[in-house]
């Protein structure tokens, strides 16, 4: 029995292709906002400073709690006034 290909979208069956286009679009937007030169060849190229900075901007940030670490002195490994 023949399949009805009118009901099947190419992009629904290929999520890897969708990810490439989403990354390319995000990279283009980032380059526009930052004023960086855009080159499609830099996509997934870790030697490119544009791609490295784009990946860095997409990393989740640590939540800032506002708490400070307690002061442990100049040398926390040794007691300062040990008798």
C-alpha cells in the first residue's frame, strides 16, 4: 500500500535538520545584536570566536542568592592563634 506523502512534513521526520536551522537562525540573531560578523561557515566551529561567544551566551546562568561566604581568615587551613 502506498503512503500518502501529502500528510507527512519533511521537517517532522527530520528533527536534526530543524535543529540546524534553529541554531543558524539563533546565531544570525545573536550576530545582529552583538554586531559581530556573520558567516554561515562558523556554525558549530569551535575555533570561531563568534560561535564560542554565541554558545557561551546560551548557557544557563547560575542563580544569584545574594549570600556571601563567611570570612575564613587569611589562611583558612591553619588556626591563626593556636597555642
